[in-house]
C-alpha cells in the first residue's frame, strides 16, 4: 500500500512534486525542508516531507513530520492515513489504529483504509476486529484483490483455514499476479495438510515475484515435509547464498534444519528480526527489592503450554520449582481451546494467563505490572512465536530457553540457557545472548512420563517378526538426502533389517519408498508408524533395536523419549546447536559411545551394532542401569540447577552488573563466570 500524496497549488511545492515524480526524492526532501525553514507551520511541506520519508523508511522522522502536519490542520484526512501506514511499519499498531480511525471518521467509505485497519488489527492480535474490518473492505470493494487477501489473512489467524483459502482463491482470481495472495494461500493450505496445493501456490508466488520475502524457504520447507527432494541441493545452495547476502530467503527456524552452521543461523535470525521487530527495546527497569527478600518472579512465555512436545518436556520442571523461592506466572498465547495438558500445568503457577488476544506490547505491559523479574521465552522463532513481546521489555532479565535451539540475534534477549555440548567453547561468538551453561544438559525431561505396560506386538505395528529394527521417529522435514543415503547403505549391509519411520503424511510414504527403490533397497523394508497416544508411543519403542538420528537437525524430544523407553540412540554430532542436542542428551545419560563425528563412522557403528547383539545388549544394559541415576532423567536435580542459573542472573542484575556468560559447576560448587 503506497502513501497518498495530494496535489497542491503552492508553487514551491509544485517543484517538489516535480522532483519527486522525476525520482529525485532527496531533492524533494531538501525543497520541503527549505520551505519549513521559512515557515515551520507549512502544512503542505510537512505533509509531503512526512510522506516521502515514510516511503524511504525513515520512519521516526516521517511520523514526526506527519504528526506536526496534523497538529497544524487536523481537518485534513490524508495525513492520518499516511501516519497510520508509517506507524504500522514501526510496529506501533495500536497507534496506527488510532490514526486510521481518525481518518475513517472523515472518510468512512474508503476500502483501502479498512484494508489497512484489518492489517493493523492482525498485527495487534485483535483478530475478530480484523475480520470485521476486512469484511467491510470487501463489501466496499468486492472486486479488489487486496480486500479479499486481507480477509483471508484474518481468517487464517483465526484458524478458519477453509474459509481463508476461499478468500485467497477470490483474490488471485481478481488479480492473478498478486504474489502475496498465492503465498498466503499456500500457508493456509499447509494448515489443512494439503501439501500438493501448497507447493503449487508457493511455486506460483515465486514465479510471480522471486524476491517475495521468505517464499524460497517456505517452498523448500514444504518439499522437505513430504521428502520431495528433486532440486533440493540447488535450492538449499540458493538459500545459503541469500542468507549470506542478507536477503529474506528463509525463516530462521527452517534454516536450522538445512544448514549446520551457527554463524549462518545467526545471520538468518538477524535478517528476520530486523524485518519482524522494529521497536527499539526500552531499558530494563531498576531492581525493586534485594535478593534475600521475597521471591524471584519467573514468567514463562509460550504457545506450547498445551498438548505439545515442549509441554511434556518441561512439565516436571514447572511442577518442581521451589515456590518458596520463586513466584510463577505463565503467559500462554497458544492457539485453540484449553486442553488437558494446560489444565494439568495450571496448578504449577501462581497465575496462568491466556493472552493470545492481547498485543505484544499489552502482554509486555501486563508482565511489567505483575513485577516479573525474569521472562523466559520458550518459543524463539518456532510456530506461533511472539518474540516482539520481549522487544517491549517484559522483564528486566529476558531469557531464550529450550524451544528454539539457536540464537535469536535479539539485543533485548539477555541470556540463552545451554550446556557445554550444544555450545562448546569458542562458539559463543555466534550467539547474541550471553550463554549460561548448565552443568549436565540444558534439556529437561519429566521422569513421571508414563510408558504403557503393554508392549504392542510386532505384527500389530506392521513390523516383521524377526530381523533388526532401525527406527527414526523424527519429523520428516529433518530427513535430508545424505541422511537417507546412509540409512539405505546401513539397510543394505544388514540382512533382514527394516527402517521404522513416522508416517506424517501419505507423501512421505510414497516418496521415501521411491527413494529407497532408486538406491537399490526394497521399498517394503521401510515401515511407517502411525501416530498414537504418548504412553503407547513410548511403549512401542521396545520393538525397535536402534534409533538412527538425523543431521543437521538432531532428534531432540524424540531422542530423550527413546532413551526413556530404553532404546539406544545413535547420533552424528554436528557443528550447530540444533545438530548437537542428541549428543548432549546422550552425554547426560552416560552413553558417549553412541555419539559419532562422521558419516562413515555413523554407518559403520550402526552396521556393527546390528551385527553384534552382545555389544548392543551391553549398551542397552548400561542405559537401563543409568536411566534412573544419570542426570538426564533427574528432573529434581535439573530443576535445582536451572533455579541456580536464574538466581545468578538476578543477583548480577541486583548488583547493577550487566548480563554475563556463566558456566554452572555441578551442584554444591560455585558458579564460574567467564
């Protein structure tokens, strides 16, 4: 949406318009400034100056000029419209809504204003209001593609994906060259698990606009979700080049699954963050009490405090926090209704706040009003992330933990909780946060997780009655061709073996069987596991012999689940955080012998363990012995270590010291500061 620039009878401004039309923005700006030096209350010069500065993204100066113009003559509507656009670009959505409402009070039938209003409402999480504004835009301009596109965007945010697709269909029918509508339709189609249509929509968007933000990565990610690898290597190479160049090629969470590099992950995060968060963070507020009085107030912020792997991982920690030392608040922006897991977790907190319908700034202000001392972001850049909450400084200490295995590149996130394996010495430079290393692993686990006592038969799981069972229950997007190459070589060298994979969609079954055939392996040796309740899922691990991990993005929850169920995990350690998580988990359970460093060693170890049952039995016995004594499943001990980290962060803050790297020694020893 472009800014509106009206005609003017003032001769000097006519010249400014001529310069602007000729492409000389700098000359037009200089002329406006010259007029204002003679008359600092010249409405036309202020209006035009603010409009041009807005187009050139000098947003603070643009907003100031337009606000001055409005103060001089509040009766003219266009300044409000342009100010609303500028404020929207600044992520000041509540202020943008006030400006657009002032415009609509004077021009109530302008459909473009309702399109702008709907967009700002979406950004402010006022979703029902967004839909009403979008529908008003459609009513005023039923043949305008942008109006239908914004209606689809509002419906998508509301989870009404079938209706959203219909709106996007109408938008592209009206304007077949509206690339953003094809992209938006693809995102809704993914929510409906319609991968074929999503691929076609992403491809059309990319064909129309090769530079459309993040679409190259979205297309690549969709292909990975169904293991459709044609042209994947060249596409990943293009994404790598684009990230290095600072282009908006792929969202940072997806980058973790294709590039084994902390430096490139940071670069992708920096580019994404600069695009998504434009509000400079306010400084931390001053300490309000000494460390030895009252409780430190922890705020956990997440979209995953529900039936989600994250909630299962951290539930035991949340339930074991020492409530005499810590006050606990949950800020949940989870989509959908409250589920059984949310109800289970609610008593772990002093207050459990459902804040999905509040804006980022409102959530931050709520946190501030409650006196949260340490805000813990469990989402990072994962689904339904809300990192802009922390740009408004939800708490004086802000922490990236668990949900996102990489740097946020956010100057307003103070700490990242890790360990010595996932971020070894020398890698700190690739993280904007100060690293706090826990003594064993950063990865929690709830040792009360139930495993069904009934083990399903091999036949009921479609597994052969005899033969070695390799398995991998990682999501399909983590399976890259070179990993699959290794798996097929392992199967080829292990007579009678099968590979047991999670069936996430029908495409994975078809595509991986075709890829197996192309590598000379009987497609029937791939067995696909249906989803089932967690206790039963854990129990079926007993019918597998060895879990084969992926790289560059390891098994995370799936690795600790396998080990909890008694199944050894073989991992190849990578360079980046996301590719070192399984090694951290295995180290914490005392199984370093199943951590390897090369593809050749990975294949040789898997083949050797399959061929030597006594060697594998020794590893399984060691796992069984360590299971209830090693740090990995010591939820109580882990919680105390995490609390020591939080106390150390708060103590530095209380003393007026800046955030600093910390290496926590084992319990009972002092904390080491780098």
